């Protein structure tokens, strides 16, 4: 995972109807004087799509989606299970790999897992050298729609035990051929972790793709912003210093705090929005308005407070994201990652490691 902990699980059961009936009211952030609070509806249909029992991916985190030109949704997952989940939702201690991709149609069908290796010896789709491994984070395409760019956190295990025994050593980019999504090459983007340039991306209508990174301090995370030409991604990259676009990433400016390691930035009906879970694995998911791709960010509102249990298994929840290609009836589909706080919980209840979803209303 990313702000990470370990693994996550999901299962497939398709409902004949997409209507969701479990409703939770969510109050707005009173300090911002929002007149109409956002309400959330549990997205039971999309929860069911990712409740899987076998035949490929059965659990994972990150769960960022992107709509491909042919109508498929491409989903990126970090640490993943590609095993068999038993009817009682327990899983065997097998089938764990560090990343996968999944494609599906607009209704969640034609679920296809991208990995390497064999069923008995699965391997991650994106393979790093040595002891390092990759967590895919976000994706975008070039203007010609011939290539898919996947940003990858490069992870190195560290000494010690537990869920946080890892370090981000940089960001690489996988360039995939479209439409078969085969890997053309993997190339370095940045080194070190002072700014992790794998927070989010947005394809804007000004011929640029905006890249959002995070600078982590002990108690906070801050957004930094870069951009690259949409027609020739990564041919040049410039960084925002609060006024101008410059060449030195170390001189980029903090633009917003209180975010997660991974988040969503998107445009809808001429307006920009930021969606993020609060920092430090907090349960609250927020949305901000943005006046431009660089902010400023205003009108912070609470979308949802995530539950902290899956059955009897205590959870961490993190890295909320918006899935705007799946919006319906002016409702925003928002997902978040859940992860067991204990290793045993990952295997005793597959639903302790998986994405969950809600529909948000009155979010604009």
C-alpha cells in the first residue's frame, strides 16, 4: 500500500441493479459555513464488484481508476492478492504480489487482471530490480492516445518489522502501449522522497498534464505541483513556485496541507476539485474547491467518515480517491482503501483489505 500498511481484499458478485440503499448522513465542516451538507450513500454495487473469490485479483490497495478511450476503466493496485478466497471470506497464505492492474467495463464486468508469472507463482506486473518493488499510483495518456503513463512509487524494504518497514526511494514511470497495455519501458522520474511526485495527476484542457506530489513532515503532508506537455509527456517538466513555472523541483512551493500521500484532483463542469483523506490515516474524507490547477483551495467539506472495523478486524483506512468516470446522476463515486491493523486479519477476513465506495451528493 502507499501511506501504506500491507494488503487488501475484494470479491466479485454483480447486482442486477446499481441502486444503493444504505444511507449515511455526513455533516459538512461547520467552520466553512457550508449551507447544504454533503450526504453519502454506501455504493453497495461497487463494493460487490470488488468482492472477489478467485480467477485473478482478489484484494489490494491504492484502487485508482482511469477511463481508457475504448470505454474500459483501468484500475491500479499496489500490494495485492491473486489467490482464492474461501466462501467464509478467509484466504490462504499464498498469492501475494506487490502490484497488479485490472480493467473492466463501465458496469464492472469483463474483469481482467494484469500480472506476470503463473497461477502457482504469480509475479507483479511492474517489476523493479534488486530488492526494490513498485506501487503504481496514477495514470494518464498522451494526446494521441497511443501510450498510457503509469507513475510508480519505487519502494525499498527497511530493517525492522511491521507494516511500515519500507522507504520510498523515488518515482519511476511505466509507459504502456495502448490498447493492449503491454509495457514498453520503465524510466526514472525522480529520486529521493523529499517530494514524492506520485500524489495525483490531472489532464487539463490547456495542453498540460498537472502532476501533484507530496512533501511529508512529521505531522503533515503538503501538495507540490508540476506540469508536463500533454502531447509529449515527460519531454519537459516544470514546477510551480507559487507564481511561476520553474525547472528546479526543490524550489516548488507548498500549496496545500492536510492531505494523504495519494489523493484526487479533477475538473467537473468547469470547476476544479481536490478529494483527499486526512493525513496520518485519519477516517475523514474531505473535498476542496480549487480556482485553478494550482489552487487556491477553499470551501473544505466533509464527504464521509470511514468505519474502522471489518467484522471484528480493526482497520486502517487511507488514500481516498474520486472515480469521476463512474459518476451518475450528479453523484460523485468516492473510494477508500481499508487495511487490517494485524497480519492475521488479512487472512481471517478478506474484506479487511480492499477498497470500499460511497456516492456523495451535494458535493459540487
